[in-house]
C-alpha cells in the first residue's frame, strides 16, 4: 500500500514581499496625517543653513575649492538634509513606536519578523530622505547654481545615504533605554560628523588627522558625491565613495536588526 505524505509548505524567505509591503503601506497611510510638519522640519532647517552660510560667509569668502561659496554650500547641505530627515526621525520615531505606542508589538503579531520590520522602516525613511535631500539643491539652483544632468543622480545618492543613516538611527533607538541617551549620540557622534563632512568648508584646510577622520565619515562621501554630480564626476573615486555608502548601509542594517530583535523579541 502506497504511503502518501502531505505536500510540504513552501519555505518562507528572509524578506517576504507581503510583509515589507504591509509595513510600508502602513507607514504611508500614517505619514499622510503628519507629512506637512515632517516636510517642514526636514527641509527648512537645511535651507536655513544654506542661506545663512551661503550669503553670510559668502559675503566674506567669494570662492572655496574653485566654486562660488553659495554653490559649494548648496551642494553640501544636501547631506545635511539627508541626515536630518533620516537619522533623527529614525531614532526618535522608532523609540516612540516600541516604547510608548507599542506599534511594533502589534506589527509583530502579524506574519512579520523584526528583519522585515526594520528593513521596511529603513526603506521608507530612506525614500523620504531621497526626496527631502533635493530641496537644498533646488534652492541653490534658484540662487545661481547651474543645473547639470548629473543632478538626476542626487535622489539616488540621498536614498543610499539615507538608508544607512536610517538604520543607524534605528540601531541607536534599539539600544537606548530613554530619550536622554540620544543626547550622547547627537553631541558626541552626529554633531562632529556633521561639522567635519566638508559641507561648509573643505577638509583640506583641516589638520591631517582630521582629514583622515573626515574620509571615514559617511556624510562626507554623500557631500562629495552630490558635489561631483553637480560639477563633474571623478570616475573610480566616486564609485568608491558610493561603495562606502553601500557598505555603511549594509553594516548598519544588520546592527539595527540585531538591536531591535534584542529589544522586541529577546
């Protein structure tokens, strides 16, 4: 007599599209209720930096690195907009969702695991950063920056950088025990990286040790890629910088998954 066995259920992959889509759709629907305030905070502050430094220091320094100072700062503040619209929302938003709103507990009750949750959250934040990062560039064009075909790559550059910083913010939120912990990260990590990114002055004017530290700064790679997109690519150097941003994003992605698994599951 032949023995029949029940067909084996298909093995689930690590990142299931329905799970990612579900989290992304939820974020989009939720975002529709507060997009005005989020857009305002994520775009106005970098634009103020652009106008203040561009026309403030620009009245004292006409050119930097062969560029008009307004153009130099205008391309650099794209990275500032990416940082403000990815790392900070990821830190505070993630902490609120799991600590106070218990949103992640509800999501994980569905067929979604922490890897899919973190990935979808980072993808959504990176998408917003890719859009918000273009605002300072558009403002700079209004004030004299010549448009270039290479600028079409800026949303992609901002997206890749935003994904890494979003995962960074999620990982910090996963390890934090209170809002006060964020003060250490903002003061000791994000502020130095923000200042030593080549946004407002070239790194070549800094001591050698600071230049080396700057080259390890993911924010600096974003600044240089956007600047080269506007003024001319530098071949393999830019590919290496893009590769560094991809590696940064992948490393922070795995750390973020570990941090949130530790917080939500373990």
